[in-house]
């Protein structure tokens, strides 16, 4: 006759086996879970033209650019989020281009038909290559990151490659997000790509705009709040009722108002456009 003790022991072994198996799967497939690809960009259209960059490791990146009408105008470089693609910021970029900015829509290795496999260091190298390829006569550089791209943009800002930073739906770190999502597993011990924005924040002295939806279902809203208290020059704008994928209509007016008051923009053509004069 089977004893209750044997049943309990068997059940415990089964639960432990499932726990370990799930944890091993999470660890083994972590980059497949983090770097979700497969979407294709919409056809390129004015004001953008495509450009291919070659990196030292053989990675070839396609980026979309729209040069400003005036030499020395500020450049805004967009880093899209996970499962993103080049066309995610085309409308926002076109609006800002009309306001006088140069615009660069960045991409990553393994995304948008680029060769290579995405990793944290790989994406950071991609961003460095893109910023190094800006025209020699470019003006101030504004980095705009969304979701996954906020970690890339924040790291570049920490390396002093930017004059201002916009973070849309940002995380304190990817590890923090994973730990919230899988609280029963010690994910901090095994994660290879950490994107630790919070650690870079205190030393990042440039102006920072943080926009975060109050109903973000992917990155907890309080992470945006935490970052706003850690960046020395942060402006925090909660998007009431906003989800993780904020719409252009939710973020563009906020960003325009913030850019208007940056010294790098000033009372120029940009300011006239934002206030209704362009």
C-alpha cells in the first residue's frame, strides 16, 4: 500500500523537477525571449533614405536618415524597442524633421534584415557605430529610446555621446524586469544581457525626459518613477492610462514641448513650429 509519505515525496520530486526544467529553459532561451525579431519595416518613404553601415566585426546595419535643412541643426537618433523595426518612428521623425531636426532611425544586428545575433554588447556597438557615422557638421545630439532601446540610448548618454536623452517606457534594468516577471526563479544569477540603466543614471548630467504609461503591462510604471529620481536633470511625464506601446499622439506633444525649452533648440524655427508657427 502506498503511504502518504511516499506520495508527498513523489509529488515534491515532480514539482522540483518541473521547477528546474523551466528554469533551465528560461536560462537557455533567454536571448530568444529578450530579443524578439521577425517584424518587417514598412516601405521607406520621404523624407528618409536608407544607408548601410559596416562595423569592424562584419556586421552591416541599415539605418534610415533624413538630413536637416540647415547644417549644424540638432540630430535626433531613435532606438526602437523589442520586436521593433525601422519604421516604428517614421511619423514622429518626419514631424521633427519638418521642425528643423536631422533624424536617424537606428536598427540593430539581427533585426531589420541585418546580419548578426543580438546581444547587449552587440547592440551597444551598433549604437556606437551609428553615432560615429553622424555628419561631421552635425549639431547637438538627442537620443530617443523606446522600451529595449532605452537601455541602449541611456548607455550611449553615459558614454557622453549625447546632449539630451528621451526615454519612452524605460526600465531600471532588464534584469529587474525579468525578476518581476519570474519571481520564483533566480534570474539575476543567469542573465547575460542586463541593460542596467539605473547604474548609469547618477552620472548622466544631460537633460532627460522620461515618458511612461501608468498602465504599462510590460515594464512597471514605478521603474520610470525610480529613474526620474535618479537622473540629476530628469523631467518625468506620466501618460495617464497609457500602455507599454504609447502612441505617437501620446508622446509627440510631450517631447515637442520639452525640446522647445532645451538650450540646444532655443527660439528658432523649431520653436516656431512647435508653437504653431510652422
